[in-house]
């Protein structure tokens, strides 16, 4: 048996029961807050032109090669009039917003409100805050013409598989999904090819064309320029 967190357990009562037992006004207030977040998010994004969204680890510092690559790529795209959009936090998000500013472009953050509050990084020029992860996630997936993924943790992988699934199931039109760093992504992509596709036949071969792997900011930039033709 694999290990698990010691605080993991099945609730004694159905989770929906807790929600339904809340005061009706409280339930309606929560639904209204969700509705408002979606409305504000779409209205906020509607004012921008073509954009590139960057994903990646919040734990990368300025000495990390992926941080430097994210800054470089964001700066190059900003000079080409791309709005740079991130989750507004530290690490790769900080790097991309920094690149946007250094490239003379627009730097945007879609921030999540957390118990241990995530501070909007210093390079975000315009931002929108979200209480719910799922509404913020929809906005990040809706926002751009290009999606760039640097190495990251569960959140980055979640966003990657979410976008890949939306394209695979034709819920959105095919869009560029670019993965930066062969060292990081190749083991995962090899697993998808060998286990998910070849052994279990859980996806089609063409599904592996949804994303493109590159190894540097320069390579990512050249691919984006080619896709503009």
C-alpha cells in the first residue's frame, strides 16, 4: 500500500450536506460571489489584446535558469505587443511579469486569495483577485493566444492537463501549448507516450500533438513566431 497523508480521511457526513444545511442567505451569497468572480474576470480580460499566459513553479528564484528563461521569453513577447499574464505570484510568475515590464509591455496578474495570503509580485501592473481557484483557473485558460509552461509543481501540471483536455475534447479551439525544458518535461511526456498511449490506449496518437516541447526561451520564441505566420 502506498503512503498517504496522516490527516487524510473520509468525512463522516456527505460534503454536500454541510453546504445544504447552511442558512439560505449564506448559500445564495456564495453562489453570488462565484457569479461575480466570473463576470469580473471576463470583463477584466476583455480589455486586453493578444496575450501569452505563463505557468511554472512559484519556488524558482532569480538565480534559476528557468526563471531567467521565463524573463527573457516574456520580454521578447512583450516587445511584440503580447500582454503577459500570470497567476501574479512569485517564482516563474514573477519572472514573466518582470520580463513584460523590461520588454515595455503590459504585465497582468490573476491572483488567488489564500489563508497565508499570496502577495501580488512587484512587477504586476494590473491585477484581479480571485477567492475561488476554479474561477481563476477558467480565466487563466480563457485569457490567451499562447500558453507557456515552465517546470512546476501540482498547480502547473494541473493547468497543463486542463488545457490539453480542453483541446482534446474540442471544448476550445487548438491553441499553442508550449513546454519549456526537455530535462523536466521529457520523462512525463515519455510516460504519456509509453503508458497512457501505447500500453493503455487511453488517448489517441494525435493527442500528443496538442503540446510542443522546446528547450529554451529562444526556441519557444521562434516557435511562436512561426505559428503567427
